[in-house]
C-alpha cells in the first residue's frame, strides 16, 4: 500500500527475497534514484535528499538489514544488488532515472547499469565503484577494520561485525573486476570522490588507503576517458559533511530536464 504524508512524500514497501524494502519518493523534476551504501540509510542521507528534491523527483530506499528494512538471512553484494533491481523494477517513473550511488551503492549502480541497458539515463558515483589497483583489506588492516566493524554493527539490529567484515573482503573482489562492468555502460557517468577516504591521519591504515583510493580513481578516468570526475576535500563521509557540494555537482553535471 502506498502512503502519502503531509509533506508530499510517498512511502511504500517492496519485497525481495523475503525482505521488506522501504522506499520513499518525493520532489519534482528529472527522476533520480539514490542508492545508499553499507552502514548507511536513507534517513542518514536526509540533507542530500532534501537538496536534490528541489529539482529532482528523488527515490530513496534502505538496503536489507539497514534502517527500516527487515533483516535477511544473507548479506552479500549479489543480495544487495537484488534489492536495487527490485526497487527499480517496481518504480513507475515517467522516464529513465539518473542513478546515484554512494559507496557500496555506487558499485551496485555500476553493476545494475551494466546488466540492464536502457533503464537509466546516467550515473553519478559518490566515493565508490573504484577499480582499486590492489585490495584495501590486507592482514595488517584486519584488526583495525574489525574494530570499525564492531562499532558499526552496534548501530544495526541486523548486521553483525562478521557480516560487515565479510562484505568488506567481498568488495575488494568486486572492485578488482569492476572495469569490465564500466565498459558495458553506454550512458554518461560522473564520479565524485573524496581526497582522503580514510581521513587525514599519517598513521595506521589511512595513508595507504588514501593512496590506493586516488590511484584507483585516476586509473578509472585514464582508462575510461568518457567518465568525468570531481574531487571533494573530505573523507568518506562527504555525503554528510559536504551534502551541498555533492548536490551542486549533481545539478551541474546532470542538469534536470
């Protein structure tokens, strides 16, 4: 059942793989679907969503185990991709939308566009879908990453630290093969990347991860010259700390019809 609030936002639920996926839609203008990342919900993205709804018909949703979505028996890249496919299939949009993905959501957007030609008008990829030259997570990183995963798991009722660690390792594999997916996409692609994904510390994992992230993005633009890019001086939380900047780049690169 579809509900409409006083603010004009439509809220409804679609189902995939036994999971209820909450969807919200509001605004006016060119259709845009915003896919959140791991450990991120549509509520977390409220500032960016509000800015985009000024001139876009924006759809947002929660991935399985996140926000208002129900828990699932499995958390994997393919399972999350199935959530996105279900949302896109159930939408009745007047035209092909721009698909915006953040972090893991950017990787999902690239895979979706590669596998479903003709269904999106363009992609904006925010700090994700990076063809890393080598894996992010090495044995030396696991202790620090585990601590981060345990902190993130405390925010969820569904995902455990082991789920998050497993997904982190899986994403290294996905990103190691993602250039092939880019080659199958025939719509405009724009990348928004943080200059320091792991923060500005000179100790621990940050320096290596920052170097890898920049090297991967530079590789993407070099090997796919049709892809344009903007850098924001921030860490991976740029969609929260620099929401106006991200929204303005989306407006300027993919102006509403």
